[in-house]
C-alpha cells in the first residue's frame, strides 16, 4: 500500500533536532512507514491513495506520555471540581470502585477518540484501579485502542497500599501484591510487542509512593528489567506528596524512588512539580524521563513544574494530558499550548517557544517511550504516524500566513483534518474513520448518568 500526502507545509525535525518548515513538500509512505519527504514527486511513485494537503500543516503524530484513559467516566464530577490532589483522589476512589470491563473500555475509547481527533497518534495509559469485586482487566483498554486504531503503551498499573496499611486509597480498590505481579507477567506475555512499529506495548506502572509498598516498587522494577519493558509512575506531584513521603519513609519522593532503583532511561516519572535542583540533576544524570502535564497541574493547583530547568539540564521531557478527571479534555495540541503558556508565566515570554512545545509533544515523547527511531518525526524509516491540520480556517486566519508552526501552538487549534497511525487513516475530514463516534458519545453519557455521578 502506497500513500501520498501532497503539497503540504511539512513541519519536522532535522538531524540536529531543529525544526524545519518545508513549504509545498510531499510525504511518500509505503505500508506503515515514511519513504521520503520531497519537494518533487518521483516519477516512479504510483500511490494507491492521495491526500491533498494544500494549505495544510503536516506534522509528526503527537505523543501523549501520561493518561488514565478510563477517567473520562468522571470528568467534571461536581464534588471534586475545586479539590486539590489528595482530596480529589479521596473523592474519586469510591466512584472509581464502580468500574467494570465495559465502563473502562468505553471511557478509554472516549479519551482516545478525543486525542486522535486532536492529532495524537500514540498514548501511554496508566490503568491502576482494579476493584476487588470487578471484572476489570487490562484487556479493556487494549481492546478499545485496537478498535480505534491508536498506538498504545498500555500500563499495567497497581495499588497495594490500602488505607488500613497507611496508604491513601480505600482497601476495596487495592490488590494483593502476589496477584499484581502474576497479572503483570500475564499481560506482558500476552500483549507486549517489542518489534519495531508495534501498535501495543506493555509498560509497568505502579501508581504512586502513597499507594504501593516499597517491596512492590522493587519487585515491579525487577520484573520490568527481566522482560525489557518500561516503567512509569507518579512522582513529586504536590507538596502534600513530599510531606507524606518524608513523614512515612523519611525521604522525599525522588530519593525514595531512587532507593528502589526507579531511575534510568527505561523509567519515566509523571508530573515532577516539586523537584529541587539536586533532583533535576538526578533525572538528567540517570536519563530518567518526565511526563509534563500542565493542565492537570493547573486544575488541581499543584504548581508549576521546573520544565525549563529540566530541559536546560538536558533531561528528557514529554507531554501528557493526564487523566480526563484532572484535565477534562484530551486535546494534545492544545496541551502543548498550555505547556508554553505555563512556563512563560513563571519564566518570561522568551523562555519557551512554539518549537519547544512541539518538541515536547513529538521528539520528547518518542524519547520517553524509547522509540525515538520509530516515532516523533517525519523522515525516512519512521512510522507513518502523521497529523494534518487545515490552515485555511478562521482559527488560523492571519496567523498561518505569518508562521504555520506558531499558528498551531499559539492559536486555538480545531480538530485535525486527517490523522494517520501506522500508515492507516483513522481520521478523515475531521471525523473518526474507524468507529461511529456519536454512538460512543451517546452510550457514554447514558452510562455516566446511571452509574458515575
């Protein structure tokens, strides 16, 4: 299968990871990967399908590095709209205890659909709520992603430290640690695909220092290393978390994670709002990556992460929208804009550029997922994960004539016009091409009204 994207304004990265804006260029695709990007069409290239990208920006598929997909079930829940993190969690654990396989699949598909429509082609998902009386399995998320055509890093998450043992979550939503490890092994064996361009990979994602034991942290890390899969968890999201870890463990969260060997190029930490300079250096020195979630940090009042400082230290930083209950949206390009605005609030107008924001959402995410030779750019050999945005819209009027990259990041972007994942069109003319979205929306609203209010 050969596909041609013709006459687009291609925004990609050169060999030094500097942004390029290539006017009137063509992207040639064969099967699931990019063949070439060229100002002229080779005479011998005969496409099976052509997308006319005239007056469109053609960018690498965006990468979301932190999410809890099922949480669209409880977005905008009125009782926690004004709560900070720990109170927000305490208000939601009981509601999340009602989830089952069907609800998790539907909620996950709603989150993924919104991301695909925004131009996101790959997402991480930390799914860690396994109520004791529920039929929930990791399969609910994996099955949902396959039906939509989204590239997925499915996180087998975990919580084992219930309230009776000094943790934050109620005992009804935590699991026995032996059962957790056994199911991690099962999910890896059944679903993890280590081959290039894999659509499904399994990562291990225990929830946080306040919901798992130190032994489970170490066991999970050892298991991940033995199977060569990635590790991801929340770290230093709030000052309350810092205080909890100091009181309970005698260490700040970053030191606690380092003591469990939770550092390295196969490890990423979400949020990292409350880091000091020594902890930033630890991230850079160990090549531990960070998933930055600006909207969630703002909505929960958690603070402003030191992203500029991390980047200056040469740490790897990707972009995350976080769970839909703490963002209430999953528009990944809009999240890149939020990342820019939040850093400028703290560090000034010249501290963070549109190029910086796009880099987080593409190259940074690819590096965090250990897939920088597969994802995050439009160059020969990379996966054909591509988002195409119509620049001839009122949202971009005037701005696109000045600078298409600036327009994408600084303006309020509408839906992508086309989105390809692994060489397949999953969004056509701003509509999902793989499932009937309105049926999902109707079903979702009915489910939430009945069970999740």
